[in-house]
C-alpha cells in the first residue's frame, strides 16, 4: 500500500493498526522519496532457546518400538 503523507496524517491510527494486524508494510511517498512503515517481528520465546546437539527431540513413544537388539550386549 502506498500513501501520501497527507493521507497518512488523516488516517495514521487506522494505517498503523492495518500494519500491525496484517503485517503488510505501508509506503509513504514524500518529496519524491518513499518511507516504509513495517511491523517489527516479536521475538519468539522458543526462538531464544539454546540449541543443543545432544538432545533428542520427538515423541518418546517412538523409542519404545525401536529394535535395540543389535546394540545390546550382556
């Protein structure tokens, strides 16, 4: 969406809510140049977790049905 500065001034709260709700950036044309209003991505709480190579992820029930007989030694 491209707006003029005057249109932005008339509807700034509606425009800002639109950007926040849809994630669609809005461009404002002013003096032959364009400015962009974008929503900043919220950092995910899960995205901040430290990735560990020695941790197994998945469903624990899947391990019950694995055949470990070739790994087992008495």
